[in-house]
C-alpha cells in the first residue's frame, strides 16, 4: 500500500485526500463557501450541537445517527477498523435507544393471540349454523315467515285452549250447582215422601181421650190443620210406642175398643203427633175457634202441646214401587 492511500477500515484503498468537485484530486476547492476538507472525512469527529434547554445533553463518546439510533464511536478504533466482539469473529455495533422484545413479552403476546383465536372459533362454532350459513337470503326469509305463521297458530291454539278451560270450569260450576240443587230437591222429596228422616224445630201434640175416644176424623183434621200451617214432616205414635210416618197418602180408620188404624197398622191411645215446622204458627192453627182443640175438648178429651227446638221424625215409609210410571229424561 502506497503512502498516498489511507486505510479507512473498509478494505478498499482510497485517495489520501477527498475528491473535491471542480478540480482534480488533491487540489483545494476554489469555492469560497466550500467546507473544510477535514469536515468531509467520514472519520472526522463531528462538532456536537448545542443542546436546547428542553433536550437532554448527549453523553460523551456517543454520537447521534440519522435514523434515531446512537452509535458508540468509542468502540471504533482510531485506525478505522471495526471492533471484534469475540473469538468467533462476529462484530456488532453497540446501538442504544431502540426497544427490544423480551422472551416473556413475546410469550404473553403469543398466549393472548392464541386465546383470542380460541374465543373467535368458539363463538363461530356456537352461533353459526352451517345449514343456515349456506342458505340463500330468499330461503331465510321464507323460513322466518314460516316461523311467524307457526307462532301465530300456536297463539291461536293457546287462546282456544284457554277458552275451553274457562268453559269447562264454568260448565263444572254449573254442573255442580245443578247437582247441589238436585240433591236438595231429592232430600225435600224424600222427606215429603217419608223415605228420609228429618230433624228441625217443631211441636208435639198429644191427644188424650175423654168420655169419647179420639176418632180418626179428629186426627185427620189435626193433620190437615198442621199441613195448612206449614208442617213439613209428621209422624204419629200410640201408647204402645208404635210409630207410623204420615205422608200425603196416609189414611186413618177407627179401630176396635177406641183404637186407631193408620196405614193398616193398629195404634192405641193416647196418640202423639210429632211435627216439624214453625211451632207458634202450627199451635195457633190448632187453637182456632171451632178447630181441632175445641172439638176434642167438646168430646171430653184434652190436647197438650210441647214445643221442641229440635224435633225428630225418624219413622220411615216404605217407598212405593212403581209399575207403570217412569221419570221423563
């Protein structure tokens, strides 16, 4: 290598002086504003700029570079040769001011990306129907219309079932009311027919014979007066405790020795009629002038009344067996 060439550290020989425009190599630049030749040298130290008040001062030995990074020039030898980092021959310039990703940061970013990808795949899997995804828009509109029509039909079915339920409930209530009324009516008819026992406020009327025995006509008159006064159930008992239920078809006959025949059964005096109804009304009906009490007392007999808060008519009449009549359906 000649004396006119300087080793710059790049391995290529360069002229000793910079090539200046406007003249041959080695001659000075004749322009008055030409820069100093030493300033054009790549290895010449740059004059540091004065830092402003807002900017921090640069560290000694570190020169700013155009791309924002700083290069430590202290690692460069005065001869221009690049420094050797180690025995393996690799060289790396010292660069400061650039952020580097650490292994932990890279791992966190990878995990976050994997988690986001998993969530997206799961959402697409659960919310996307492959069948509907491949369906045309017209088919989707038709499916939606069919679903709306089905919903309307179901709503109509619900309303119809609710109406049927209300009608059934109303019918059940009506049937129950009719059943209760029929039961009440049957009980009343059973009491009137003598097939059912009855209890309630009432009266006892005892007939004692005098000079003349108590005739069947006097007993029949008493029964008629009691029915006219609102008697609902009656029975007649003899001195021998024989009891017969009095109904609409009951008949009375005079028997031997002052006895009384009721429905074919012989009763001996004194006779006691137990009746259910308003006691005061029935007593007044029997005591009317010229009535039953006056007639019996006129024959030498006596009539005794006894009011009962609860009078019991327990004798029953055998139901009549119908041969020709039947209820109308």
